[in-house]
C-alpha cells in the first residue's frame, strides 16, 4: 500500500504544475488566483469544489472599516479573546492588512450587504468579543458569496487547472520517496502529493515545485459538528506524517448555537444573531448569560459554549433556547434570510417562539505551524486557512477572524510561493515514483470502518468535548490508540478508498488533539479541564507543539 521506494520502480507524474493547492475553500482559491499571475497552478479538491467549510460560513469578515473603529481596537479584541497565546506580530498583520482584503473582494465582484440608511456604505455587524461593529457580511451567507465569486474566477483562469473528487493520501518527500531513506533529514523537500481518484480508486502522482495545504479543519472528529463531511483533518495528518510541526490542537472551538433538530444536525445559527439582539434562555425562558460574563450574550464563544453546556447538564435539558423574536419580524428575513427560511422549513416559528440550540464542534484554532508567509518547517510546503496555525487565534478565535485570516495569509503565502517557484523554476520537477499496492486486497466488510469511525466521534465528544478532565483524557488516549492501531493495520492490508483514507487521518488527528490536551494541565481559552480550572501563566503561556519523532 505504500509508495514504492525501489530505484527501478516505474516513474511518472500524472499531474504537474508549478504550484499544487490541495483544497478549494476561500484560502486555497484565493492563493491559487494570486499565484496564477506568474505560475501554473493545480487545485485538487476531495469532492466538488463548492463543498468546503468556507461555503458554510454565515457570519462574515471582521475588518476595521467603521468611523468609530480603529486598528488598535480590533487588535486588542483579538488578543483578549486569544487568552494570552496569540502571536502579537501575526495579529498586527491580520488587522492592518485586513481592510485591503475586503476591498479586493469588492473589486472581484463579491456583493457584500450595504447599509440601508447610509447608502453606498457597507453594513457592519457585531459578534461576540468585538467592541465595535466591524463584521462585513453578505446577509447570512458570507462564505458562500465569497466562495462562489472566487470559484468562478478559478474555473475561468487559463493558468489554473481544477481537479475535483480527488483526495490527498500523503505528501511526496525527497528523502523518503526519491532517495529511499527510512528517516527523512531535518530539512526535507516536498515535491507534491499522492492523490486518490474517488471514482476509479487509482492513486495518481501530483507533482509541483511548491505544495500548499488548504484542507480546512477536523470538525468531523466530533459526534456533533457544524462542519461538512469533508472536514476530516486530511492536511493536518499528511503534514504530521511528513514531519511538519503542529500546534494547539487542544483548542477546538465549539459554536454555541447549532440548531437542535434531527434533520439539521449541522445547521448553525450565526453568532451575528446575538449581535442584532437575540438572547439565550434556559428551558423555562430565563436569560442566563449575565451570570457568566459582563458582556452577556455577546461574550466570547468559549464562555458562551461552556455556559450552555453547564446549563444543559445542571438542568438535565437537551438544549437551551435562542430568542430571535427580539430582532423583529421585518428585520429577521432581511438580515438573516437563509437562517429564517431554513428554520421555518423545519417547523419552528422563530417570529413568535425561541428555538432550541446546542453547542457543536466548529473551528480548530490550532494547526500546522507556519510563519507569517504560510511556510512550514518543511521546504516546499505551505499551509493556509483553518489547517494553519499562524498565531492569530491563540487559545480562542475571535468571531469572524477566520475568513479574514484565510484571505490575508493566503495572499502572503502566494507571494512566498512565487518567490520559491521563480528561484527553482529552471530545475525540472523530478519524475516521482508511482504508488504500488504491495499485495493489498479489497476490504470485504465496510462495517469495520464504520464502527471505528462512529467510535472515534463519540469518544471525542464525551471525553474531549467542551469540558474535560484528566481521567477523561486518559481514557480517550487509550481508546484512540486502539482504534488507530487497527486502522493502521487496515491501511497496509486493504486497497485504499476515500473512507479508509479519511478514517486514517481522523484517528491520527484525534490522537494528536488528545495528546495536546494532556500536555496542557491548566484551563485556558477553549481548553477547560475541571482538574486544572485556572490558567497557569508560569508553566503554560506557550503553544503546545507536536511533531513526529519529537520528544515531549
């Protein structure tokens, strides 16, 4: 099942470009467009290109555009939300360069919502943790509006080739795959990736001078998530196996308000609803957020999610209520047309009654460690978007900073990628070894994969959820290790399909999340451990970094 290391193995690159981008969310598409100015680009995406976490982002893009706002205020809000772990330089880059990214999207044709009173100006919303109204949005489908515009441009670009329904299996390394070394040197080179054609089962070689992972997060590691099915941590796992450093995987952000309905398990209600006046209530209709934070319903997400979790467990309820009636019958369908339409379709009258909501896994604040230009510790590999750990989010992401981060750092990564490509372009990309089956057979029973997939998601929800303990984390580590060992055996025994590739990735990422959580014996931001309920700045005011083969 492994790529052959035999020097006489067949060689050949099925797909080749100057730049390989794996992932078709806003970060990947934005980088592809900017790299295509002077390079050929191959964009590989695991399903249809429209399917990404970006496409489901409702809230918007945080940027300093209001008359009463300042760069220093956005910077302060981000640092406060990050609970001491944000990289100040990365935050400064984000907030200073953010407004230009919004203007660039406008020039590309993204139709952001305009202020109905101050005609011609952008409407600015407010979300939890923000001290000013600074959320640029396209009603309540901002991600979709940006994604659609960028994807149309990518499809029409003569220097970009888009390959859909292909999933990355592993990165191709100079030492491991071309030189046959068992242990890669500390400064290896990434020449592309092996990718699986989901339709045919063929594993193809995608070769490039520069490889960019823009594969999104890993929400599907949890039983309840707002993420689409594709969010299985593929880029995180591939980068770790190749020797890249990952950090802060214990900080999974749970969105406080996912609709509680059996037919809409991943449908979230935007935090912007609370910014417009919606209020959280207990099951008997009483507001509760003022007991947990001075900002009440506009507290940071980690506080809100824990408060909801505590109220649900204390009262024995299955959910809390979100009262959106306060927004008003006229304003609801104008400001939140998608949410309003969908909630009404599901049988809830949000004009008259509060609706049931629960927290769900939403956004991974950690990821593959990069510098301010998206470069990793592996030459030839860049990462951007949710898969990256740029230092912006720290221990807790400020609402609507994620799309901004994707845009700002994708642009910076594109410039870095082009510098590398221009330096090495006289050299040809080497002919890379093809994948060899090594006697692998087709699996006879899908149930063995399905069971492990369900087991991982449930144990992560129960033991690695909003509230944790030392005992829960120890149990999670033991159980994930068993499932990972079984999955690794299956990986070498059976022919690959998309299910096995994703299961291998999510079990590895789950194990790394638990390891990071165990290394942080305190409570900070999104990581709350009842056995260590306070932050410990003396011992833990640093990132939690994991790397293959590195000692703890």
